[in-house]
């Protein structure tokens, strides 16, 4: 398994748990951590032993409390654009991953941390979690896709409010807005539910799961989502998993999918 500077990894029964490990800075995203996430996602894409990813933060206080302000403070127009584009590229690799990615949000998910959580397919939070895009307090805006994904998840009006005020919201409000899927009370319950959901997903046909990701993301792109759906539906019928799934249903048995 890959070794990373700021992320701890553990692979168990096909589920890779990756823990951002900078608790002294509330797991803030510095340049090295963004690079670690890039390498992590390469491993997730390329390693056939990895069936799904759970992404979380070390400690009790934060998932990721934001970007590293000491690095942001040194940016100018030229390198700021590259800074944002690299982060967007890395986070897009999460959003477009054909394997399920769940954010286990323990504590603060602010700024880049909220953007990281939103790039994941599913978000599950502890009751003490806090979400927000407070970048206007620093005289900037979200740069890792936050203006786009927050709007997609909570709607235009609420996105305007949250990004213009920089206000934090509770886990329960995030749940009511559709920003998170579930809220649990403890960190133990958080990891239990994440593993339960991802276990259910990776038991399904892997190629079909990847095509679900592709089609849902097509809704928010410039492509014709309906045509993407029709194309991917047709492609599913060429797979051995399709033959196995339909045969197993007709034979009244549990299917065994191989991602072929």
C-alpha cells in the first residue's frame, strides 16, 4: 500500500480508509497534503484491491479545518490560479472516481475541508461537525470547486448566503440542506455507518457503480446527461456483470460480480 507524508492509510476487505494526519493544524490542507491526495487517488484508481475509499481526518476536532493560511498568504495572481487549478484537478479525481468515495466528517469541515467533503460521493458527519466556506473573511473566495459544488448541493440562494456571510452551519442544518447524507452522534458510529454503506456499494456490480458516477456527474456538466445515461446503459449490457446479475436474478441466487 502507498506510503504518504500527511495521510495514513489502512486497507481492509477492499475498503481503503485514508486519514488526513495533521492534527496539530486541524488537518489543514497544505500543498504537500494536496499532493498526497493526488497520489492517494491514483492508488484508488489503479489498485484492483481497492474497492472503495473512506476519507476522514485525524483527531476529534476536525475533518479538515481549511487550507493552510500561511501558504495562501503568499499567493499572487499568477501562482494563485495554478494553486486553484491543481486543487480543482485533484478534487475532480475524487468526484469522478468510478469507485465509491465517502467522507467521514468528524468536526470542522471548513473552506478547503468543506470543498474536499463535497467532492466525495457521500458525506456522513458526527453531530459536532461544522461546515462552511469562510473564505470571504480572508478577502478571497473558495478555489477548489466550492462555488460550484455547494451550489449544486444546497441550491443557489443558500449558497449565496453561506459564501457571502462566511457563516458556519451545524451538522443538523447541513443534513436538512442536503449537504450531508447522515448525521451520527459518535466517531465510532461514524465509521460503523461509513463501512456499512460502502460495504453495501462494493457488493454491487463495480462497472455499473462507475457508470452511476459518470451519469450523475454528467447532469452538472455541459454534456447531454440523458445521452450519457443511454450510452452507459447500453455499455452495461456488454459486460459479464450484466450477464451474471440477470442470470442470478432469474435463478434466484445472489450474484457474484467481478467487475468484468
